[in-house]
């Protein structure tokens, strides 16, 4: 059965479909010895010989991507010498070995990506690519506009000045408040240390976004495989940023939103308790 050339290349795991289209347009793909540059060309995987950069296209183990809502008091590793629960305990029925992309603290919860795509995982975690991560956070006390401004400008921690964060007021109670905080770094306990530096220790922390992924309504302890659209969007986000860094181009600036001075508003979808 014939398939589009870019789909065949993407299916081997060497590139996303968008990147495969770039390889074809650049003349780096041959079919039966002839360079093919026309997007949409169809080939028969069982009959045609496809090469990328002179190398035969071989079927690799398919990349697997899944999203887990890590509960509190669970280690974000595959094993723990102390015998505490780990994310592996929640991956029932997953036959392919996957590993967590980054970590969440033992007492934190929320979105964790697990995959067997090492290159993508490394790029997602590398600070030079500025992949955003968003957290819904309950803190002690009510933050002032000036304290939020400090976080948005960057605060000085023992390991240096943080990059500017995006901070959005979510809701407040008599003694505590909820914030949505987006950062583009990955220092150890960074969000907690940032909020402690302005006098508001974290009570509860949930990661709700990572790159183009959104936790949505996935319940704690549940996981699901990413859709093809989600996986491609994540890969394309990373590839675009890697390409820009390699070309020496500045990464897209974060959209700066002014502090909401008119008050606090509870979001429609955020669950706060």
C-alpha cells in the first residue's frame, strides 16, 4: 500500500512530519536512487528503496509518548531504593520501556511526560531551548503586585538570577492564594524557591502544562498515550527551537501580560481545593 513519503520517514522515528518535509524539499531524500523533492510523493514501503542522506530508511522501534498525572507522595523515577511508590507503578499495560522526562518533587503532582525518545527528552529539558512549563500553585499568604513583579523580572537565588517568569493570579482565600506560574528553566525545586524568596512558601504544586501538552482532566494516577497530533506538535516545537538556536536566532519572546490589578479571578477549568 502506498503512503506519502513524509509520513513514511516520520514513521521511522528519525524526524517529525514537518522535519521530513524539510528533508525532502532540501533534496536529501532519494527513492529508488532518484532525488525526490515533491511533497506528497507516494511510495510503497514494501517495494521502493528510500534513503535519507544516503542511508537506507530502516524501521526503528516506534517512539512512544505518554502523559501521566503523577499523584502526590510518588517518586518521579522508575525505581526507588527506599521502596517508595514510583511512576512505574502506574504504567500498567505499557510493554515498551519508557522513562520520565524531568522530575516532579515527591510532594508535587501533575503532568509528567514519559517516552523512549531520548533526543526529544534531552531537548525538552535543556535550558537553552526555553521550553515552558506551567504550574498551578497554592501559596501561603496573598501576593502583592510588587511581589508578582519580582517573579516576573527574575529573583536571585543561591544559584543565580532566575529567568523572568509569567505569573497569573488565579484565586485567593483569607490566608492563602493560588497562582499560575510559567518558567522556562529547570533548576532543582526552582518554583518553590522562587516563591519562598518573596515570602510565600508553597503549600501545593501541580504541573498543568509542558511545552504544547496540557494535563486537562486526567485524574491523579491515570495515564494516556499522546495522540499523533500531540506527539507531532511536541516534536515540532522542539525541532523549531533547536533549529533556531543552531542558526543563532533569538527564541520567541514570552508574551508578557500585565499584572491583573483589578482583583483575582477563578479560572473556568482549574481545580483548586
